[in-house]
C-alpha cells in the first residue's frame, strides 16, 4: 500500500497538487493516516502549510509513518508551480527539504539540543537573516543559551521561511525534546498558515499527556495543534503484514499471531522474529505475547517503571487475575493502599475502567509485562493473597488456580483440585477464550503438576480438546505433541482414543478428509466401551468426513456400522445421532420415503439437545425435509449455544448450514454476509475446510449478482483448497457457482460441462447433495444444448427428493425443469404450475428465474404481450437483487418482445438484507450488498489492495466497484464516502 502514490495525492481536494514520484514502503492499514499526511504536504506545496501531531502507543507505527512520508516528500516532484500558484518553480529541482529531529531521554534536559539537531542542516541560511535574528539564533546553536521573549522563536521561523523550497519538519518523539526546543517548535507550528512549510510531530499517547501535565500547558504538547491518534491495525491489515514478513507461514499460525499482537505492528514483527522451528511447524504452541526484552516489551516496562510502588502492587494483582472486581482488589491490596493508587496508572493510560466495576489494561501486552517482569516472590505473594480472599464456594476455580500458581501445597493435590473445581464449575462459567482461567490452561497446569503418567496424559488430552473447542488449533496440537512424548506404557487405551478424537477433529476441520475419517473411526472404536455417547458422536463425525469428501460409499458403510450399535435404551442425544445417520443413508440411496421418518425423529429429539455440533445434524435434517424455516431456527439456536459455551470454533460450521437455508429462501444478501463472517471465523480458528466452504458460498453469491471476476477468484480459491484437502462438497459447490455464472451469461454448453462433473458421486470431484441442488441449472443448460437424456435422468433424482419434502419452493423448481423438457402444449401448463408453487413459497429470485424462462417461451410462441407480463416481473426482481447478468437477459427478452428497456440507475439491493441495512440512507440503499461491503471497508481506511484481499477479489475489480459506488452515490472522493457512511 502506498498512500503517497500519484493516484492518492491526485485525489486530494486541492487542484493539481504536485505529486511525488517515489513509492513509500508498504504500510498496511494506514490509508486514512497517509491520506491526512498527503493533505498536509499538498497544503504546503500550495502555500498553505500546517502542522500535525501523530499520537500513538508504543509500536503502533508513528515513526514508520513519519519516515515513509519523509522519504516521499524528499523525492523529486513534478514541477507544477505555474499551475498551482505555489511559487516560481523552485520545487522543480527536487522535493521537500526535510529537517529531522528525534527526542531522546539522554538529551531531554539539555536546553536547545533539539533545535541544534533540527536546524544544523540549514544553519548556512543564517547569513540571509537580519543581523539581530542571526545573532540570537547563532548563540543558541553555538552556546545553547538565549534570552527570553519572542526573539528566538521569531528568528527560527524566519530561518525556516528563508528555505527556497517546500519544507517538511519531522520531529519524532517530540515529548522527549528539551522544553525550550518544544516551545519554539510549537510557536512555529501555530504560524504556518500561508507558508510552504509542513510540520509532522509524533508523541506517545500517554507521554503527550504527561508532558502537558509536567509543563503546565506551556512546554508540553499543546491542545491547539491538530492531532491524529493511531489505533491498532484491523485484522486484515495485520494478516497482510504477517504475509509480508513470512509468506510461507501457515494460515492458522498467521491467525494466532494476529490475535496475539492485537493490531500492534511492532508486536507483529517481534512475534514473527521470535518464532521457533517447532512453532513454525505447528508442533509447539505459538507465542502469546511479544518477546520479553524486545522493543515493545521494554517500552511498556519503561512506562511502568515510572509509576509509584503501591500502584505497581495493584497492577500485579490485576495482572494475576483479570476478573478482579474493585472491592476484591482493595481487599487484596496492602493495608493502607487506597484506590487512588491506580490514578497514576489511569493518567498514564495503563489501565482503564471496565464494566462490572473492574479495571483492565488498556493494551493487552501490558498485562504480560507487569506479570512477567515482577520478581517470582512478588508473583507468588500476589497469588497467595488472591487465593486467601476469593470466595471458596463461588470462586473455587479461580481460587484453585491461584493456589496452583503459588504452589501452595503438594503438587498432586493442587492438580486434583484444579480438575475437581473445573468439573464443578457451572455451565457457561468456563466458556472458552476470554474466560479466566481458560479451561485448557487449567488442565495444562494440572498436567504440569501431575506426576502419575496416566493422569498426566488424560489431562493433556482433555486440555487439547478444550483448546480445540476454543478455536486454538495450534495450542491443541502442541498439547497432543506433549502427550506423545510421554512414556507410551503410561497412556491408557481410553486416553489414546480421546487424543485420537482430537487429532481426527483437527484433521476434519483443517486437514484432509480421508485421514480425518480414518482417525475418527479408530477413535470411535477405542471409545465405544468407555464413553458410548462420545463414541457415537465420533462415528457421526467420521461420516461427516466422508460427506465432505463426496464419498457416498464410505458414508453408507459407516451408517451400516452405526445400525449394528443401536440400543433401545439409548438417551435422546444418542438416539438423535442414530436417526440422523439412518435418514441420511436412506437419502443417499434415493429412498426418500424411508428417509423422512428418521429425519423427523431427529427434529423431535432436537429440543432435548444443547450440543451445537449435534444441533447441526438436526439442521441438516430440516433441510433434507424441505423445512427451511426450521433449519434457520435450529442453526440460530446452535450458534447461540456455541457462543454461550465458548465453542467458537463450531460457529463457522453451523453458518454453513444456516447459509443453505438462506439460499433456499433466496436471501442472497444474508448469504454473502454470513459467508463472509463464517470465512473470518474459520480463518481465525484455523478451520481451513470450513473457510473453503464459505469461499464457495461467496462465489455463488457473486454469481447471482453477475460479478464474473469475483466469482471466478473465489471459486478458484475454494476449488484449490478442495483439491488439497479432499473436499468434494467444496469442489462441487465451486463448480456450481461457475455454472450458475455461465447460465446467467448464456454459456449453456460450459455450464452443462461443469455440472456433469458435479454430478459424479464417486468421491472424485462430484457430490450427491450439490448435484441435486444444482439440477435446475443443469436441466436448463442441458435443454439448451440438446442433451435431453442426461437432463431427464438428473430430473428424475430431483423429483424423488422434492416430492418427499412437500416444499413449494423445491416443487416449483422441479415443475420448471419439466416445463423446459416438455413439448409446446405441456410446457405452458408446467410453467404455470411452477409459478403457482413459487407464489406459495419464499424464494422471489427463483420465481423471477421461472418468469424469465416462461416469458422467453411465450415470446418464441409469438405471444409477446403475455411474455412481457412475466418478463417485467422478472426484470424488477433481478434489479432489486442486483443480479446484473440475469437482468440483462430479461431486458434482452423484453426487447425481442417489442419493448424498449433503458438501463435503470436506481437501487439494486437484494431482498433478505438485515434490518440494519434497510435503515440506511436512501443513497446507501442504492448500493448492492457487495458494493456496500466495499464502501464500508474503504470508509474504514482500507486500500483497494486490502479490500481485494479481505473480500477475495482482484484490485482491479475493487477499483471498478469503487467507481460505480462513487457514481451511484454522487460523490468524488473517499473523504466524502467516510462522511456519508459515518
């Protein structure tokens, strides 16, 4: 990203601003900040100078922004002085003259050291000043002394004005400059209007406040200099930084480091630099904090070192237990230590008040520094104090955690106490990420304190399971590797089975489906005599692996194995799983009448289940029965349950089936939004197979809109992952998306060829479920190419399924397919039947598709008047959905039916958008769902390239969309877009 590129500078609201030719270093996620700096430079080039103060916490990139901007400003620029009125061509010889100074702690008390460093490069210009000013300034630069009053600041300003080219003053860490130099700099900063001078200053956010307080408002950072506060990078920008630093880094490791850095650019760099070979290979857990002793760690340690001792004591207690409320914190403090001791930390920006009467660290890394730099004896004392005062009955797990951290008793007893308290904790109290202490850490600590080999192995296996459910696959793998290093003689068969279950789950969601199926089947057999419910659940997961692979034969084999294990006295959750497998197996055999009863029993049993993974299978049952509304309810409940239980890694999988329900209902705006959310969560939690599926859904949503390049990019990425991981369902879904695009564009032969590949059900690239869902497109394409035989065969499969569901939407699609294959006499009757069913259903988009096909048939039968009635309805719906290619087909048919159809310029939002979108301004409602996504990302400061990476588009496609967005909204710049969306 180069905000100072010609395109960016040219977009500033100054006419014909001179444009630097040099390219800045890549600074991801800083488009808004760089644009502000570009404006500052543009004003100076036009003789309207100014100053800007960049404030930010350590490591946020203040110095990087300053250096990047200075390097561009110093480069040669186009000579446009005659056009801009900026002067008589002086800048044609080069760029800005750049003066630099950086405040340092060692020279902070040396008067005028800052001015000496800043002005030394232009000291020769003293000769051009009036003798009195030259004498004042020379004495300062040579002796470091000056009289009071205006003489010195006026002389400095005169020297700066005497430079014959545009001037950029860069003062880094201005709060570290000596006070007299700061006063002079800020005097000049207030008087740059009408000058060809830009001043860029940086300071730490908290240090600026400290400097202001120390100086009483005089020598500190004044309030009348414009400020720009640097926040953390967003997730996508952080990922791009990591990609630049380590292009070959695995995706799940990249997600972990992005979370650990909390958007801090320096943290990202130091985390990557600290990685070991084991961490890079995934055999060790990734780092959770920047390395001790690194620049970022030292910066926070220096800030903490300036705080009073009693403040530090309270901070250590908060670091040891982030869930401490204020009352408990004061009880734990030393006698006489009041809450006022935290005021210094609040003023310094170290802590902030949180909800529920708590304090927390404003920057997460500070907690690690406070705790990590405290001597071991102080840490132990803090844990002992907390263990003593916490409520033994209601805070038992936290109390046990602190006792274990302080080694307050025999190690084995402490380990047992941790495990017992975790088991006794109420549901939801030990959720996943974010709870304290996190379950996987509790079990990991218990394993460290356990000497008995079998118990230690069991606790490591349980810790790995909790880490996986919390969305931490790298931590789960590292715990399993530690288990593997134990003496194999001490590991029981049950523990091996549970460990194999976690490995299989990891492989199922992020590895190869074939390996996952093998591992899960083995785990199921190991667990069968020890934990029946878990064994059956693992068997169903093995069937999931074969489903994802598109291996119907293996799925049926697993279902046959499950049938031999059924018992009449099984509890409801186990009964549900057996019914699910029975219903799915009958469906895959095409025996839908046999499938319906067990699938309905799944739905009857679902209310008694609170496991989100099991609820997913109930959601699938609803979809197979054609009950999309029930599928939406179940998937929504599963998502809520997963989040309540801290099982965040389950949410992307549930979203896959919620999206299927929305697809049948024609809610394409929601399909795109939920698929984007699913993709983000899948990447964060290391679920690459789920990420692939969401990419494929996004490709299908792009196909509906007729966005060819977006569809191809997303489908290509999904199919690539499908090939690498054995994901037949994803490959078939990506092929369906491309075929949808082909049908919409009239490339029927291409579509038919793609969908014949989707129809394979032998595990080599096809998928039975996607084959049936794609049948309407295949029949349309095959009918247009004369391949009636294959179309009829595919339709026979669809007919058997839709007849068993009774769903009007599905029956309408089958009726439409029959109309396409029927003779002239029967065709119209079938189309009318389809439309009648559509009107009883929910999917307006498919209704419009039937209207389009029916209208075309009527036109070819020389009934243009009747054709236009249906074609108008289709066109209106397609335009509402933003379905460009389908709308063009409808217009073409209307023109052939004798009606002129100008291109509309009104709103084209798909139905089914969230209520929040419907409340947008009328201007924003003119955007399609994808355009609105792009507009919001751009308004948040993302560059075209960052938007492209976030949405799996090409930068050229983003640029194209952005031009259309500006045109539809009647604006001309990103600044106007920010105002409009604010």
